[in-house]
């Protein structure tokens, strides 16, 4: 048998010409008149039932040894991939959202005349086997919960679960000012930042997440509520799995508020290491009532690869001043080769920390700044090469000049001479950034990144995220700065199309102004995109003005980026859980989510979570937990 032609398009025919599998004939000589030939008939084909994304096969036979044309036509259902070997047809089934059927007809033909026909049906079964994580026996989704769409599917629900612990007596917390005080009766888990890398050296991408608790200015027991780093490692079948054993003696890694994170090869072994900025230890409620907010700053976390697929806590190798306010709170973190000696250094709080090249690090801020004690900690920072001279530049954003009336400032320190180019002795050039989007008095610049966003400019560009101080963290606006071929510092924010759609509505506690971003090819179309991750959930009156927890500015390859909402994503909330009282409240967009590259050619998948009921909607016996899960892009959109 052989195929004359084959087409893989839906509702289109392919054909084969071949010998059938009939009973044969007697070719011995005979003088009698031969009987009329038996009608040629196709053997019946059984209907097929198989699971999506698998392959199955069928055999086409007919009752004759003669050659005929056989035409196979798909007349309904999603496109099924077809291939053949002799008279065996292999069907490659697509992803589907629900169980769905596809109908096929088979026609046996000779000289354009149909001699026989038959049909068969393929039932493609939706595979829900990965909806829940292995070993998860907790809460289940209700029957109405949408866990799959044409383009996305939820998976691994329960891959991590955090049980909230409530206090017998409510406590008080004042934030962001002493006049904004509220009672709380539990610590809510909070994600500070996340980074991607291969932390166990198995060739698959992993995620590291800094974990803390809210309210972060409240004193807490670190044995019960430890701020730490979680490692989610890539798995070829399960997607992501929580695997904190990648960190040697993970249980001893406890901080109050580990925050910003960056990946680099700090110890020069070719493997990914992690640095995490430190927060500050809050004072007691009694001390805070007297105006003392923090006891001391925390040392940054330095996790170095040990050559055996694990990370070792080398934080004690970081010689940095903590406790007297000189390093300040590490809301910011930037990594780069500050002194251009080929070792990766970092900047956090108010500290320049140099890599000694032997696994140790030393703060040497005095080489780079004068009167540093008169500056507050920066809220954001970034490193790159904006002026394209091959040397590191440093952006320091939203710091305060204390002797100048608490005026917030932002500047880029540009290299001007070779060697230790940012040191004061080398006279680096300081470039102030223009006024904040809402004015310096009410604008926070709280995240930044340097990268090659605009190819037509010679060096890296700087992108910053700004939000309101009043109302606090309401709205999110990105701004883009560059140095052009003439050496002029210019703003290129107009390249961020639809940027104004997320400027907020001056509402309380949306949380959409705080976050981080990546520069990755999210949809894998060959052009990098700006992925902006915030604490927002768009629970606001005007959805058009609020920043979701996950936003993408899609790049065109020429330095322009268009913001479009991520649609058709089956995210969950507490009212998607079986047996829970419906509070009739639902976030209108996906909340905070972290991109992860599983190797899916369609684009990045997402790690996210949802919390169960607020207490006012809880019924007797209800639990209050945070449930983590994956959102996976489907490869063929069916």
C-alpha cells in the first residue's frame, strides 16, 4: 500500500492506493465462464477513544488483492494530525478543553467510482490527571470552577499549601504611616520577589521565590513564621515541584523580610547563585508607639552553588555593616561588575558590596559616595551599560537627601573613566532623572532594570516603575530612558504603548503599584517582552485603570512595546472551592504570577496561588490556606 497524497488540514481528504487484505483468487486455467466478482468491501473500523496529546492508530483493509484508491476525510472536530505507514494510519490527538469528538469518513474508489465507504469516530478525552499535585489531599475545586480554556490550563493545584495561623488576641499594626493603624489576627504569606535559573544543575529551569509575611512591620516569631527562600525545580512530567532541599540546611534559613532577588554566578563556577536583599527587624509594639520602627537591618542572603547541584548559605561571607542604619533597608538590589574586575558585585540599601573573587564580599561604599550617611536607602536600583563604553553604570532611584528637606531623588551614575569607573576618584558623571510621573512629592519609583530595550540606541536603556504615595501604591506607570548616539540622556516612554491604562484610580490598598519585572520573550515569537508582576488584583471600580497582578508589554523587535491584558486565563479564587460560602466577590484579573520556562514552544507558563475565604465568609470547619498552582499555556490553542 502507498499514499498518493496526504493533507493534515481539518475537513480535507487524503488518499492511498494500495492492495487490500482480501482472501485472494484462484489463477489456475479454466474453460468455464468465471463467476461474477464479489463486491469489494471495506472492513469496518472501530470507533476510537483516546486521551488528548497522545497518538493512536488504525488499519484500513478491504476484501480484495487489487489496488484501489482510499480517501480518508475528517468532517468535524478539532484538527487531528495524520500520518501513514503502509495501510496503518497514525492519529496525533491535540489538546482539548473538554471531551470532544471528531468524525471521519473512508471511501474506497476505483477509476473515480466509489465502491464502498465506512466511517469512524474519534473521541478525544480531556486529561485532568495533572489538575492536582501528587500527594495533595486538601480542598477541591467545585464543579463550576473553570480550570481550562482554549489557551491555558491549570495544573498541580496544591503543589504548595500554607496554612494560616490565627492569634487568640488581635494585634495592631500601623503602615505606611503611624496614622494608618489597623488590627490583624494572622500573618499572611507574602512574595517579595522571584528569579529564574538552574539551581540544581539538571538542565531544567527552576524558580526561586523570596517568602515573607504581612504585615511586615509587625514583630513576629521567626521559628513559626520564617521569611525564607523557596526553590521550585523543573520536572519533566510534573512541571514544577517544591524542592527546598536544593538549599543545604534550608530550615535554618530564617529572616524577617528577605526581599529583592537576583541570579548571577558569584563564585565563578559556571552555575547559578542567588543574592537576596535583607529587610529590617521591626521593633516591638511598645517601641513603635514611641516612634522606633526597626531594631536593625538584616544581612543579605547569599546562596552559592556547591558544585553538587545544591546551594549553600554563604551569607556570613558578606562583610556588610548592619545595625546602625548605614546599610538601611534593602528594598532595592542590583547586580553587576561595579569595579570592572570581572567579578559580580551588588548594590543594596545604601551599600556597594564588592566580590573579592574567593567567595567573600566586602562593603566598600565609601569609595563610591561621599556623605552617604546623609542619604536614605534607595527604593530601586539597576546596573548595566547605558553609555556603551563597556563599563558598569548604576541607577539609584527614589532615595532621599535628608539635609534637603526629605526630597526624593533619582539618578544614574555613569562611568567616565576606565578601571574602577564608578569610584569618586574616577569622576563618574551623575545624571538626574526628571520629576516623577505624579510629581516628586507623591511618586514612588520602586523598581528598575537596565537592558537593551531599544536596539537603535548604542547601550542599555533604563526602565523604571513608578506608583503613588497618595493613595499608597495605587497605579503603576513605567518610564523608559536612554542615551542616544549623540550622548544625550533622553526619555523614550512613548514606546510603551497603552502604558496609561494602569495609572490607577486613587483608591486605597489596590497593591498594584508594587512589583518587579522581567525582560523575556514571553510569547516566544522571537521578540523580547516586558513582563510586569505586581501585587494587584484589579479589585477596583475602573478596571481600565488598574494594573493586574501580571501584565505583559509585547515587544515588536524595534524597541516598541504594547500592553495587552492577559486574557482567557483560568485563575482561581476562594469561591471556586467546593463547599465554601460564596462571598460574591471576585478579582477580575489574574493576581500575582511568576513566569517559568518549561520549554513550551507557545510561551512561558506561570506559577501563582490563591487564598481561601476571608474570615467574614468562613463557615464552621472551613480552613484558611494559600494554595499554589501552575498555569500552563497550551501548545495548539484547542
